[in-house]
């Protein structure tokens, strides 16, 4: 899994901009990333998914703190 390909599939750019996403969508996205990580065979793929999950989780937590 290549980072650019994954980011294109997820509709993300390099800035990881989630400004237009609803919190419910972010939670669903996090869940999907977790499932992808579970099925990923390569360590590098799992590491990349972990990084993406951290970014999404950070956004979710930030929004929950501010609501």
C-alpha cells in the first residue's frame, strides 16, 4: 500500500485536512483504518496506517474537547 494511493482513496491531501468532515465520519474513518491495519501484512503498511490513525484520533479528541 503506497501512501499516495491510500490518501487518494481516502480523499485526503498532505495537510490531513479534516475540516469538512463530520465527527461521525471521522470515527467511521478511524474504524476503517483500524480494520485495514488488522488485515495488512507488511510492517511498513501497518506503520503508515498507525500514523494516519493517530492523526484522525487527534482530530476526534480535539473536537470532543472543544464541544
